[in-house]
C-alpha cells in the first residue's frame, strides 16, 4: 500500500459531552464512506467492548482510516480518532487531540452545551484544532437547533452560523460534515525529511503480537524493520509491523508525515508503552520529545476482594489481563482482617472503577466485593517522612502524624442561573471553596469551585444532578494537594473494628458521617441470630451507635410431604443469598455495606 | 427395588372458596360439580391400581388432605374410603386422618367417615375470632367451628384443630383466646401456623401494593411462644415446630414425613417419596423434584428429624456421618450457636433452633446439598 500524500490527509477527532451521540456520528461516517459494509454494521462500531456498547460510552481511543471521495472528485484519507467521552479520561482525550488538526464538536440539539462540551472544546482550542460544530439529533421533536447554535456562539465563542445540522440516527447532514472535514480542516504539516517524531495516543494488547501502539507521525517517516526508541522509557525496539486500521489492520511498509496508524515492536509489557510518549528512530533521532506527556496517575483507589477467597488467584490473573489493555489500571496486593486477600486498585476515576469492576465480574466470572473508594492522601509524619496513603487501613497512629494533605480539584459546573443557590448549598456542604462564576449566556452559568476529590467521589455528582433537576454538568481537573484536618473513622461490628469499613473523613464531618453510616448499616445488615452492635469511632472514641436486633423467627412451620422439596430449594436459595455476603467474624455482611458510605445523605 | 410405602397421602383439590392466604393446590368449585365426580372416579381407579401394584400392603398411616376433603360430600368420600378399605388393611391400627372444614362437617358425614375407617379429624378452624376469620376470607364463623368440634367428638376421640397466628388485625389476646378455646373444646392435637404470605394470593398482592403490612417475624415469634405456654400448661407437648399433642396423640402420619419414611401420594400435586438404602426420589405430578444419593438422604433425615422435639439419635447421626463425616462438627457448631443441644444420646433443637429453624436446617442441609 503506498503512503498517502499529506495534502490529502485529514486527521480529526469527534468530541462531545457524554451521550451527545459521538459514537453514532462516527458510525455514520464509516458507513457513508463505505469503510464498513452495511451488513457488518453494528451500532457503535468503534466501541468494541460490550460494556462500552451497553453503556453507550467510549473507554478506549480508536483510530480508523477512511477513504472519502469528495465532491471535487479527489480521494481524501480521513483518520478518525474516537476519544473517550468521560472526564475520567481527560488526559487520553488530550493526547488524542494532539494527534489531530481538527475536531468535530458534537452538541445535542435537545441538551445544548454542557460542561464537557466546554471542557472538550477548550482542549481542542488549546491544541489549536480547527473546530467544526455539529448539532446532532435534529430529528428529535424536542430539538432546538437555533437555541443550541446561539449557545455554542455565546458559551464557546465558536462561530456557529455554519454549524452542521445532523442526525446520527437518520444520517442527515453527514455528507455536509464529510465535505466540511475536507475544506475546513487543514492538511497535516510536518517535515517528511526531518527525524522521526511520532506521538503514541493509545495502545492495546494483542495476544500474538504484544503491545500495539496507535501513533500519529508528526515529522519524518516510520519504516518497518527500523530501530526506534520510546523516549519516556528509553526502550529501544525493532519495528516489526506498521500499518493502518480501516478498521481491520492492514500492514504496510511505512507511515509518513501526517499519517495515523499502528506500530508493533514485539514489546510484551503494556506499561512500557505510555500514552503521550514520543517514538523516534535510534539513529538520527530527535533529542526533544513532543510536549504534553505525563504519567497516567490513578485518582481513586478501592479494595477489590473476591467474595469466595478461592477466587483470589483468578482475580489476580484477571487484573493482569485487563491491565494489558489498560495501563492506567494499577494494583497491588492488600490484605484485610475482615475480607482476607485482595487488591488495592487505582483508577482514573469512578467510571473507570465501575467499568473495571463490571468487566472483572462479567468477563472473568468473579464475585467481587469493593470497598468504598478512597483517594491518595499525603500523610506527613512527625519523623519527617511522607506517606502516600491509598487505604484507610494504612493510616498511622494519630501521634505519628504531623499533618495530612488531600487532593483537590478545580471543578467547573454549568447550570441554568436558577440553580446557583442549590449548587452553592451542596458544594459548600461538601467542603467546596467558591472561586468564581461567569455567565456564559443568559441560560448558562459557569461556576468554578475548589473541591476535595474525596467529596466528589462520594455521591457529589448524583446529588448535583438531583439538586438541579438534571441540568448541571460537571468537569474537573486535578488541582494539587492541600492540608486538611482529616481523621480515620472506624466502624465496629460487635465491638470489633472492621478495617474494610473504615474511611478517612474531615474532622468536622466525622460525627455526622458516622451517625448516618451507622443508621445505613443497620438497614443493610440483615438480622442475625444474635444482636449486632454497630459503632462509629474516631481514635477509640465512639461517636455513634446502632444495633441490629437479633432475629427471633425464621422458619416455615408447614413441612409435610410436598413441602420438603420446596423447602430444600428455599434453603438452597437462602444459601445462595448468603454467598453474596461476606462473613466477618460471625456477622454476615452484605456487599452493599462496604459501599454504604457512598450513599450517605446529609 | 425400593422399600415399601408406609404412609399414604390422598390430595383433594377442591374448596368452596379460596382463602385469601392460600397457595395450595386447590380450586373453588360449586357443590356437586362434575369435576368432583370425575375426581372421585379417578381416585377410585388410582387406589385400586396402587393396591394391585402392591403399594398399599405396608401402609400404616393415611391422610386425606386438601383442599377440603369434607367438601367432596358424603357420596364421593364414601366411594373413596370404601375403595381404600378394600385395597388395604384399613384397621384401627392404621392412623387414618382427614382434614375437615367447619362449614362442610355435619353429623352425617362424621358418622359415615368414622364408619369407613377414618379415626382422626383435623379441623381447619384457624381462629375462634369472627373478625380474624373475616380477614382470612374463611367461610365459617367461630360458632360453626365450635359446633364442628362438638359434632366430631360424637365419634372421634382424636380431633385436631389448626390455628393461625400473625394475621393482620389479630391481637395477642385474640390469639391466646383462640388457643384457650381449642383446649376447652377438648381437642387432643393443635397445629399452630404463623401466616405465610405467598405471591399470587390476595394477601400477596395486598402486601405488594402496600395495602397490608408484611409479615412481622418478631410478632409471629411471640405468638408461637404464647401457644407454647398455654398449650404446655394444658398438658400438651410440642413435638414439632408447629405441632402440639396430648400424650399419645401426636400425628403418626406427619412424623413419617420427618423421619424419612417412604410415602405414596395420590391425586394432583401429591408428593411421593420412593427410596431404598442408596437412593431417594421425590415426585410430584410425575415430575422428579428431588433425587438424592445415600449421603444426601442420610443428612436429610438428620435435618428433618431436627424439626421434632425428640430430635435425632446418636445412631442416626453416626449413620449419616459414615458418608458425611463433617456432620458432627456442624452439629457441634450449631450447638455452640444455641440452636441445638446434645444430651442423653440425642441431638435436639432448642427453642431458638425451632424459631430460627432455617438457620438450623440450612446448616445441616449444607453438609450434603
């Protein structure tokens, strides 16, 4: 296959707020350009995981080469880079955008501009991309394209007179979009004669070939058989295969400037191929990598434990396998007195956590118990050491602690003006500090807050949605560590502290959280043969207490001839129910108990 | 080859009307409905066939249940009982129980069924409080219940009544009064059933719709304790979770169910348990509902035995332990949790083991599920 003429290449992403129809627009492009025969068309083709398709979200970036014969009769090569549509994956999105010259900004004609629309548009602008606004779902009766057009201009300062009116569902407007991509998005620049610089914007693991990296050639050429260096890790490897994805992988001899394709080096360890890293040649390579690289860093940690301890090796293998395709997934073994052997797993965010847990359970047949998510605290000890604390269990004694810092976020919230008060109340209650507020348009206010990440991973987003009748949208970025008065709250069942239920909380909130959590646990923990006292304590001082009364009766009085078979089934069913519970000491604790802290209403 | 059946159950699937809590295999039909005659004809044939196959040669107890056997009427009942007496030795040594409802039990019927070999009547009284009977959707009132017991006593020494507790609207006083009335009426056996709510019944729908409170297990526990106290003082002993009898009047047929005795069921939905030393099979309407190997069977015998106050003997446990060695540890564990005790060569349930029987039975079943 011959290399493409850079003037006929268009590299672009499709960006949108979650659920605004990014993936269906991608699918229509594939269909209209004949890249995928209609009979192979599966809704949301680029979302290859079941979970992605079911939840309608994109988790992994994907790149597809599409050939389009434009109205001018020329054939253009489009590289469509589908990006994850969730705030957990902001870094991945930014790297994908860095591989493009343009972006199609999809905005739902009924929902209008939302927080991630703004965040993604900002990211695209910062990457100097040409933005093509597209108003999607115009086939819906509740579509208001004119209002949305005005919002795009007001809130994003993007001229939207020529915004494309489209429907991913009916295919309307897709031809206009393809033409706009040809005429509005610039062809890639770059020097074909310069030393190689290629950006890795995603990678995945193939059982036969090892790690496959998705790359954009920024300068120079990448040839099969060449030796290349991955600059962040310094690893040097032979290029075993290069090619393009349409969406099937088609090998070729080389990739040239402006092209997007894949690269196989035979490397087996996914952790060595980092998103954002630069590939250059070993001989005559560049000294300076492309800007913008950083390590994927987990924001949220949780303990994952098999309910049946025999599944521990299976869980380890499953995590090993998943992490091959997900270098952002970090884990280390952890033990808990209450739960036995498990792993402390770090995630990019809550969605990432949910998706991974669901995949572990579904694809690997595991029954897992997740402890309440936590963040990474920095504990400065009196002996001068700093401890990165991922799990409340590892909290040192109060006497050893000099002070503790916790991660903060800069949160951007978009709401109609009517809900400013509601967001104020909620966010202040969650220890947020108000920074500023802007009217983006008559109907949209942007509020900026500093908020502890630990508060966000409670049910902040759910609460934000319900307190604003679903209108609020949220985007956030990491804003560094700040000192905070934090304590470890212990939960005791039958007088014994249960490590897996303990959590870290702001001192001023310990009493309220402890009280509500005890009440919640009282509802969740089923009555047992004996009384189960539940206590919340900080440093041995009991703040709250509840009691699960002993059950008095649990028997079916009638058990004659035909009842016996039924009774056996009933007892077996009861046992299945118990299997879903974890026996701690002699108390049967259902899984929900470990997540109860997330459902604490204040 | 299998062991001879020792207990026979005949199911009568008709009622005058269905009660609001009922999920049994029965349906309401008008008196004298053709379905009743067709049923009686079938049952006569079934009994004769069982007799010819030699299934009835060792029967020691018979139980006619339902539904409402007395609702069949004198003629159909006479046909069935007469056929039975021709097909097996329906002598006085055979316990022959029949369920009866107060409104369909009259003097004539009492005399007829007595003459044909029935020697124990179990009357579905449920309560002696009219208000409670109304809530349950029963067709009789308290007066009819008392009269039915009196009529029964004209021939029967062995009369049992069923009483229910935990019914919404029933007070502890009302329940206690019902228990005392049963004692005063001179019955020899009382069964106490806490209300169960099943899907698909009017009660089930009412609870689902929030029109009726769900079962309160604490309350039911206290009712069961009230029954135990009143009946204990009156000279009854509790020989099973729900069963109380004066000395010598425990229901031998029901004990057969709890002691692993093979039984034959005739009629729709009647369960049959067929077994030998290595296999136990239960069938209902020609479907196999359980198929157990020797290990499961012996453990099941221990589980079922723990429903009764006599519990199970060390011999029975040792027999089961040959195949399920962990059984004794499990029983020890249950004893340490206060659900059973071990004394005088027997494992017996405690009061707690009775009230929280599902924990006790579940743990034993777990040994050989």
